[in-house]
C-alpha cells in the first residue's frame, strides 16, 4: 500500500506546473500568484493563462513594477541633474525674456497686404476709434445685391430679408 501511495505522490509531483505565476499552497493546491485564484486542476492552468482576467492582472502588475522602477530612478536622476540658478538671477532672466518678446512681437495685429488672394474678400479693418457697434449702424456687413425680382416669391423673399436687416 505504501508503494501505491509513493507512486501516486510521484505522479502528482510530475504534474506540478513550473510557471513564474504558479504557486502551491501548503495543501498542494495550484494557485495563480497574480490573480490569487485557486486552480482546481493542473490541466486548467493553460486555460487560465489565456483568460482575460489573468491577462489584465498581468498587465496591471507589469505597470506597477514599471512605476516602481521609475520611482526608484527619479531620486538618482535629480541629484545628477542641473543645479538651479539663484532666485535673483532667475527673476532677472525672466524680465529680459519678456522684454525681448515684447520687442519682437508686432504692434499691429493685422494681416499682411497680400495675405488674401482676392482683395474684395478681405475682412474690413476697423480703425482704433471705431468699434463693432459703430460698424453695425453704418453700412450693412454683407453687401446686398439688388436684382429685380422675377416673380412674387422672389419679391416676398427680398422683403423678408430687408425686414431682418432692419430688426
């Protein structure tokens, strides 16, 4: 009887899975170290490896390991990096940069003369004294085309447009 038990135990040992994520509890039951899931049979291990939950858990584990590696490397890189400039020098350099930017920025924020291929389609430029409200009071923004209406529908539509412009 002892021989049979020894043979069965040896057979169970052969069936043990050697995988980085496979572990066995003290009772000898197969367990996934990543998912924490107990696998009932060794033959179901391959199926578990292909499951979506296992793959997502493995991806999450790898991301955490990568974050830890980056966190460990950051303190090393800070000490080997550039040293900071004194506060007075930093402020003076910022002021100089602002001056340079102000000098190079154009005073007039308009389009160049030849920007539009068709000059009739160029936007209407307001002088500094004019405002949008003053422009609205003057000529209409869209030039109206005066064509004699050919029938009643066109005439009615033209009246409708004029009423909209007045209001």
